[in-house]
C-alpha cells in the first residue's frame, strides 16, 4: 500500500520549495488538513493566470498536474469560486511568477 502525504504537509513542503526558488506564494484558502484537494493558481502579473489541479490517469495509475484553466485572472478566480462552492475542503495556493513557473513539473511534487 502506497503512503500518501496529508494535504497540509504537502502544502507546507510546496510553499517551502517555492520560497527557496524565490517564487512568492500564498495560501488563499485552507482546506482539510488530511485529505483536501489542492488547486494552484499561477498569476503571471499581466492580467492572466493559470489554474492547476492534480489529475489521476485511470489507464496508467499515474498522477500529474494539469492546467484546469488558463485565462484572464478574473475568469480563473471565478473558476476557483465554483470549485470551492462544491468542495469546501479545497486548498487554494496562489503563486506569482511572470514566467508561469510553478515547480509542479519538477521531481518530488507528484505525491
């Protein structure tokens, strides 16, 4: 059986990693510490943003971060509000990166 990190532990580790890379990050909404899902909003500071969620591929069993929405920042914020309306345990992290760098595609952030 594969051990899973708690959402709270994963968020704290992700924020620390972003801090080491000098990428500003904030917890916009704190979800369930044990099992809440996590969304990552990346604001590129030009009026646009992308929203990332972890996805599970049923065929391969792999987990990967995928873009849920890439649009004007108010549209991304509206998508976050919709997601939170039916999932109050949802964590939302916002990062600010002019280049769109999230570190989500780097080693060690898949679980």
